[in-house]
C-alpha cells in the first residue's frame, strides 16, 4: 500500500492507511482508536478545512468501518499516518528499520 493507491472499504474493514474519501455511501467509522470518541463518525466527500477533530473527508489508519461503503485514495502510511504521528509523539526516538 502506497500513497496514491485506491482502496474500497466495507463494514468490518480496518482502514489500512490514512486516506481521503473519493466516494462514500452512508459511511460511518469507529475512530475511537485515534480520537477516543465513542460515537461513529460520518464520512463524506465534502472537503472541509482540515481540523483533526472534524475531518469528515479523511479516513484514519487503524479505524474500523461500521456501516456503508466507501472508496478512498491513500495519503499517508506507517509512520507518516495520523496513527504513526501518535507513536512519534510518545516515542520520539523511534526509527523504523
């Protein structure tokens, strides 16, 4: 998986990398692993000004699709994803080998 790849997401899928929504139909995502929020977040293709607490057009790595279906384009993987940024914050000296 690399930036630019297109992925399809269905209920139960774990998002493999940060991705921008290019199609969404009733897509709701459990983002609790990233945000701590217990309510599923709706996803749309509507571009919003980027705000980490409300990015409705971004799927985050390691979150889970609850309902609906979507397609998205990968924008960040591994240490360059939102989940990777959390890891870098807590382990700043970490360097993948």
